[in-house]
C-alpha cells in the first residue's frame, strides 16, 4: 500500500505497481507521471467516480482495479491502453456500459455487484475475454454478440434477472465454470432440514475463509459432536446469494466425497451451516488462479502428483459430480482449490458458492462442468513425472475427451471409466 503523500512527493517515480486507499474523491493527476512504468494500478476502496482521459497514456498498464468506489458508468478512458488485460469495477454503482470503450485485449473483466441492466453489443468484440464475473447486477438478457467470445471460460451470472440462458452460451467451446443461481431461470428448491439455534453453538478457531464466508471449528451440544460452522458474510456474495449456496448444500445429499451437512442455523439474520469436521490432515489440492493464469489454478512450484493419486482424485471427483448432476445441480466452481485431500488420496469436493440448479432436460450444463474436470486433469497430469505408461495414456485420453471444444462430444461423468 502506498500513500498519497508519497505520490505527491515524487518518490514513487518509476514504480510498476501503485495501490492507494485514502478515501480519494478525485483521481490524483500525479499518477500520470508514472505513465512510462506503471503496470498495476489499484485505487479500490475510495470515493472515485471518474477517470481522466489522459489514462490512455499508460501503454504498459496491464491491470487496473477500482472496486468499492462510486462509478456509475464504465469509464471510456482505457480504450487506448493496449496492454490492459484485467479491469475490475466490483461493488460500484455502475448502470451504464457504452459501446466500444474497452481495449480488445481484455481477458478478465470484473463487474460484480453493480446496477447494470444491459451489456453493450460490442462485448462480442472482446474475443480474448476468459473471465467475466457479473453476479449481483440487474441483467435481463445477454447480447447475442457474446457468442463470439469463444475464449470465455468462466462467467458468473448469479443474482441477476435472467429469464433464461441463451443456447449459444451453453455451446461456447471453452466455457467451464458457470454460475447462474438467483435468477428466474434457476429456482433453488426450499429444503426442510434440521435447524440449530446460534446461541446453542460454541464458536472456536477460524479454519478458513472464502468469497462467501468463514468456517470455524465449533461444537454443538444437541448434535453431541464437534462441527465445522460456516458463517456467511452477508445475503449476497461475489458468487451470488448466500441463501442459494445454503440450499445447494442442503440439497446435495450424501456421498463419500462430500462434506456432510448436519444442520442449518435457525435465525434468518445468522446465515450459516453446520458441517462435519474434516481432520486437519486434509489440505487443498491446489491454490486459486492468479493474475497470470487467469482461469487456471496454481500449484506449489515443487508440486508433483503420482499417477495413482491423479487416478484416485479423478475417480472420486467424477463420482461426486455424477451424483450432483443426477440432482440437476451444477457445482460451478470445480477446481483443485475447492478439493481437500489427505496423504491417502481421499478427497472431498467443497465450496458450493457458485452452485446452480438447472433444467433436467439439458445435459449441456453437465458437459460444461466436464470441461472444468478436464482442466483439473490437465493440471495434475502436467505435474506427473511419469508420462509413458498405460495409466497415463488412459487419463490423457479422458482429458482430451473432456476438453473437446464440441460440447456435445464430451462424455457425461457417469460414462467415465477408470483403472
């Protein structure tokens, strides 16, 4: 984090990354003095509503964040920033998004939690777009031109006003991670489940946190066991409505590779779930994507996977995914960083923040998720030291079938065979 005073004094000259959060109400024009060097600009958590047109001098700018500001329209000032690949305006007040105002090299565009009612037709010109979080807006439809976004891999459409998802969206060749709960086109069932009062819980240490909430170690006398308690941060998250995530978790049923849901918290103002407690011997299979990988998970540089581990993980995740899709439930975030694994290669699929219920008569939703599974296989196989035996070839063949750009040519999870 930098200070405005450092910027004004000139001591930041030549830096590549600038981050200032000081309740700014106007864009500091002194930032223009960094035009030759700046690659990452983060002015999130301020009170900004405009960007000067002079920002187009920033020919080396790659990433720009303006989350939690007061913008009411997507600024047009970035059009000439030819190297800009990532632009974020999460949690503003954006209602307008004009035609042809973004550089064509954008691969990651974040407009979560705004007031957009429509997207411009020119969005279809962003053919390098891979990641497009749009949850928490007021969209009623997607422009037909978006079918030209052939490289789109992840889109978050939850908590909008979409009556239907267009057929072309479900046939995009690389789409792998799709979330659309909280729309008229995805109705979450109301589930009757055991309820526990918050006052009857003992909250312990923090075990982990994510986009939608935090998980604590805890106990509950009524259940007579230790539990993990997931407390949601609010009614809406970056993936959609917390209520939809809760309904997905309560609807998924039991499976050896799912963390069992024991109860929900009774009080509506305390959104939360009680889950079985997973031993500390489990850890995340991978880490979330970063700026460079965009949509793909990251791993420790020294991380390797034996073929036996890859096969065990693939078999388990295919089984649990088949179980979910039998209930017309799409996980929406099938990633290594949402899989817990122990040294015996026993694993659990978690984090249902992006889960969505879909029409039982359309298997395209499952085949989109199959591509996410193919990406998981691809990541793990790239970290296998052995690349020549029968098991490797079998897994490699499955990977290729899952990554087929013809959506309908991919297998269903229930059709996958493992050694």
